[in-house]
C-alpha cells in the first residue's frame, strides 16, 4: 500500500518516496518483500501519489490503481484485484525485513489453511522508540498498535503481536523519520 499523500509527514516529497538512509521507503519495503517468501508483489497506488506511481512503473513493478479515498477504500480496491490469502504491507515501514515478513506469514498459515492476521506491536514499544501512535486497541491486558502488515484470508481474524522495532516504526511524522534514520 503506497498511495498516501503523507500530509502528516510534511515536505514536498510523496511519503513512499521519502528516503531513509538514502533509499525511498517504498523501495526498502519492496526489497524486504523480494527477500521474503512472497511470490508476487503488487503495489497499490492512488491519484494522491503520482510520482510514486511513475517511480514504480519505471522500475517495472506491478501497479494496482486505487481511488485515493483513504486506506480502507484503497485496500478494498486492491483486494478486489488479487487472490486471497494476501499479505498487505504499508510503504511507510522502512525497517521491515524479509525475515520479519516471513514470520508474519508463518503465523498466518499457508494456502487454504491461512487465516487473516493483523500484526501489532505494543504501544509501549512505540513510545520507548519515540515514534507516533495514531491508532491503538486493547488486546487482553495489552495496548497494541497495528503495524501496517496484515494477512487477509477471509477467515479467523487474529492478532499477531510482536515486540519488534522493525514493525514499530511507521514513518508518519518528521520525528518518526528521524527514528527510522537512526535505526537503519
């Protein structure tokens, strides 16, 4: 998912193209996916990110057009174009690795046995790292934040909790970008 305008981040560069350690975030996520067991990568873009679309097309990426009506509407549009189960990863996770993605996939299961899964990190971890928390929910006795990595399989929604800084750093604001730079 790489179609957001990045208004909270500020600046003139579309959020997926903001560099972390010299590499655009979307390219860092693509590289992580390429080293994971993911077989096919589609990148969902919207009218809000025309430079990102052009960057991805120039790189020969499979691009899915979404309406740019918000994350959920864009996700729904992208899901209509691919077979489930499907892994979704936000382009603002510049520290994610192929190994981290593989752990999420293993937790969801394979093929017909796969279940939907939301990767989440403790809010306390995000606060300790100094990154923003935009959405949080209670899961048992823990306060968690969605990490931006999900498996959509249509059955048995579950929470996959990880205390992993690579999943905790979503770059939404300048301070988040500084943390990502420091940890990369």
